[in-house]
């Protein structure tokens, strides 16, 4: 499979001490800063099983929190009917500033009752070698003449941690999401495109706007076609969401602005950009080196969103299977701070959504938001209103906002929730994950 996620991610909080305590005592590697990833508002705590016989069921349209140790293997169960397509996505969260190798990552596999693979995907850190959210998904797709994984019954989800010997041996927090997609009232086309226009459009119109990226899929900043400026800190990942409807094509670039630095410096993978579909499956990624001069990473041209894309080959075709919110994750290599200074870097996103929206396929029931609850949508909306005010508001807004975050952090430092009732963090499964504004605020 072409899910070649080079891996990529974001902010520290006061819970770093807890992360240190959770690590084994022997290794010399230092513990990193907890990942600032904002989990889904309604995420439930779950613990994976060593054996399929003990696997706990993942409920449909539900998000979970868990954790996995180095070289760990976790099993979960999903009960599927014979009509709906099913997806299980996993986001793994290495702590920031930990030692990682290019091969560190996760693998997600969906298996039938005979242990046969329905699909699998792997996401690894890649050549950049720095911590960032790693997302991958496995799925069961109903096909007219499909011979395996088509029947109703219990299926197994296997989540595997791929660990390099030289990497920091700490647990990684996980966000797991199980969603289903309704079947069609009548069969549609099954022939995916094999070619499409390769020319990219020019600069989007409308002038330049400001956007402060979120920390995760759940609080991703909503943007639309246009040019967007965003300050970003080295070593962090920023999430944005863009509506791409049926029949439309997506184009995206990310430019890392120049810096005034004396002498010559070079970072081989300075900026990385990944495009994920509404199901959190990788569609395409791009990266660029950086030497202090403006550099741009551009996604390859993609086919228009169409149901039949799922029957094609390659992430860039199969990933464009569904109309909805697509996600851009932009990561900056922490080496940038060492070689070009610790101030925020200027990044410009250019997004084009081409073509008129078409009607959705004839689903048997409303498609909905694929597992995003009303509570999560409301929280996302409120969060982005706050982000927007901070991005364009006065210094007073920033001071008040930082004061609120500080008070919240102090309250969370007081005795944590009982096991199974709080938020899952690396190590013991109950360590709260810190939240807060991007480090550049």
C-alpha cells in the first residue's frame, strides 16, 4: 500500500513530569514533552487485548483513547453487518522531543474471523525522524463481486507498534475511531479513473487571510479556497480542514518563508504536508528541504471526489472516495529552531477547490458526519471562534486567554481522575494530556 506517511507534530504542557515517571528507568534517552493533541470531546477510554479472544468491541460511530507500548500489539473487535462499509482509524502520538528513527510507526489491520486481512495500513516517522501524530486506517469495503470480508460477523482490529531499538522506549497515546458508511440503494460505477489533468491551477483569489492551525483532527482550523498565512513553531504539527464535495478536485501547497540567518544551514525535511480524507486515511503527502530561502511543498494533482475511486489503486485514488472535510497536517522539523532560530516561522497555505459540487451517491440512509458527534462539532466551532479572536485580536485577548489556560493547567495539576474516568496519556493510561494554545501564542 502507498500509505507512505513519512510521519510528522505539536506543544508541551505541565504533565511532562508524569510522562517521565511512566518511562522505564534504565534507558538513557530523555523523556519528551507530552503531545498537545486535542482528543475528541466524547472519546471513551479502552484497553486493547493481547489476544483476539479477549478483544473489547469498538462501537460504531465512536471515538476511543488508549495507549501502546514499544513493539506492542493490541486487539479490538468490531461487529459488522453485510451492508455498510466500515473504517477504523488510529492516530499514534509520540511525545515531542523524543529520539525516533525513520522506521518507528504503527500498523493497523482489519481481519475476518479466519484471520485473513481485509486491509491494512502503516504510518511511519520517515526520514525526518521527529515526533508527530501518525495516522493510519484499515477498512472493509463492500464490493459487488467481493469474495472476502463481505459477510456479517465479528472482525478483529490489530494495532501494532513498530519500534526501532535506538528510539525512546515510552508508551504512545492512541486515538481510535470506528465509523461506518451506509450502503447504496443501487449499485454505482466501479471503474476508478486511471488518469486525470496534471496541471495545477494558479494562485487562488480573494487576498491573503490568517489562520491558526489546530492540534488535531478534532480541533482543525476551518479554511476554504484561498491563501492563508499561519505562524508555526518548529517541531509542531498544525491541522486544517477543507470542505471538498463530490465531483470537486483539491489542490494544495505550503510555503515556508525565508529567514534572515547568517551563514549556511540546511534541513533535509524542513516542512512536511499531508492530506487526509474525512476518514483520516492518507491521500497524498509532500515535503521540502529548507536552507533559509523560501521553499514550497506541493501535493500532486488528485482525481475528483467520486464513490468509484475506492475501487482504484493507490492512496491518491482510493483516498478520494468520499465528499466531506479533508484535513491538511503541516509539520515543521525541530531542527529548524536550532539552525534558524526559535521564533515562529511564516507558513503560507494555498488551497484550490476546483469544479462544481455534484449530488451524493444514492445512500440508503443519510451519510452524516462519519462519527463526529454533535458535542464535538459544537466544541470545534467554539474552539475555532476563540482561535480566530486570538489570531486577529488585541494583546488583551491574548493575555486573558493565556491566563485562562494557566488557571486550567493548575487545576489539572491537582489530583487526577480515577483510572478509567480521565484522559488517557502515555504510560499509565490515565495521565491527563495537557491542552493549550500553540507555543507561538
